[in-house]
C-alpha cells in the first residue's frame, strides 16, 4: 500500500510539474521561431529562441521536459539565455505528453526513444556549427539528459539536472518485479502508457551509466522533494567528476515556486559562461 501511494505521488508530480511551473512563474514574451527536427521517421516540434546580438555560432541550451510536460515550461529559461547570449531550444518529446505537438500517443512513450530524440537534436545543432551544447533536463527529462550526456560524452559541453528522476527504473521495478507482471496498458493520471515503456527500463540502473559523462555538471533539487530522493542526487554528484555542484534549495519540492526557480537561475548564471558577443 505504501509503495502504491508513493508511486501515485511520483506520477502525479510528473504529470503536473511542467504545467504547475509554467503557470506559477511570470511569463516573458521573447520571440521564438518554430523549428522541427527529424529523427528518422520521428518529427520533433520545438521552438528556437535566438537573443538579439547573438553570435552566429553561439552556444545552445536544449531544455528537456518531464513526464507529460511540453516545450511550454522551457520558455521560463528564455530571459536567462538572452542575458547569457545563448540560443535556447525547447521541444516536445514525441509521445511524451498527451499535449505533445510532435506526437501525443503516449502509449508509445519510451525513455530510450527520448534519448534517441535528444541525440538527434544535439546532432542538428552541431551540424549547424554550434560547438557548445548545454543540456538542461527536469525530472524525467533529467534522466534522459543524463543518459544522453553519458552516450555523447565530449559532444555535450555542460549538463544541468533539475530534480532528476534517476529513480524511475527502480520505482517501476518495485511495481513490476518481473517483466511478466507488466500489463499491456497502464493508465496513470489520465496518461496511458504501453508495456514497452516499463519493459525497456526494467533492468536499467542509471547510476551505473551516467558517470561516463566527465564534463561539468550542476544538479539542483529541493530538500522537501517527496518524489525524487536527495540520496540519488548525492550519489550522482559522487559519480561525476570532482567539482560537480549540488545546490539544495531549502523547502522546495518537486517543481519550483517562482522564488525557488530564481535560485536555480542564479546557480545557472554562475555555472554557464556568457557567450561571446557578435560585435
């Protein structure tokens, strides 16, 4: 019963975090252009924000949303990236949300497919001549960003994990100890997931994988997060290279309030180097 309650809390938070953060924070109105990126037959909808006076080959921050989120919450980063001179790409994972403009069939949601999509996005911007790529991922998007950085290694300049859900495989292994226990369809808070989502991560142990990335890492999490354990973030900090930062926001849960998000922004400003001006 306790496990079921914890799992319910986990998926509820995943399903509302992107919406809650977008609604609770003041919205800016910078200009962004629609940009679709292909990954084989998969088409990824996104928006590319380019600040004024940005250099042609400016660094790019790629924002990955969490479970049942969309590109909308990533717009919260536009002001920061404008000050730093970064391009900022926000997007919808195909099948990652019931509101995804890429593909809203959540029965086909897959963490490994999301890793593949993020790799394709990184490749797109590298081909466009951008040498500095920063991955910023929240919750499930943090897990995806960490796995992608481990796979791409030197192609990712910096990695930012915001309350990263490194616990997802462990949680579902507890729910479905054997692969035979996994049903064809699991409905969680109005989001239908297919068997494949759980089957492919059944034996995954993220903490055995993510340390392959050796670049600079910033982890931001609240100490009142009842969804993602602080222990996982502490273990991740130890796995990454010396100097990895773990910033703990007192009283913050899974999804930051405006003043808590401002703390994250302050940490990012100190972590990310301003881009050279085109002037």
